[in-house]
C-alpha cells in the first residue's frame, strides 16, 4: 500500500430530508437510530427516516432508512 492509498478517505453519499447531498465519513459515525413518531410537531424535518449521530455530537437527518444507511456505511 502506498502513502496515497493510505490517505484516501471513503465518503458515503446520503441525502438530507430536502434532497441535499451529504458526504459522510463512516469512521466518524458514532451511532444510528430511527426517529420516534410522537404526537405534535416533530423535532426532525419532514422526510427524515434515519438519524446519524457523529462522533463529535452532531446529528444528521437523512431520507434513507436506517437499514440502507447501515449497508452503505459498511461497504
């Protein structure tokens, strides 16, 4: 393996609830969960199907379901 090959970071393309493209570094994902349906206004944007919690505490709402996110992160 060369130095250049060792420095390559493989980002995973996901999509926000409004269709925006998100490039996620799988090494920085801390956990994944499904949003909870509750009565009244939701904390998450309409179209959010999975929540990704990053290692530094940032939350990402994505339109892909959590099963798809897990598969993409594992590739």
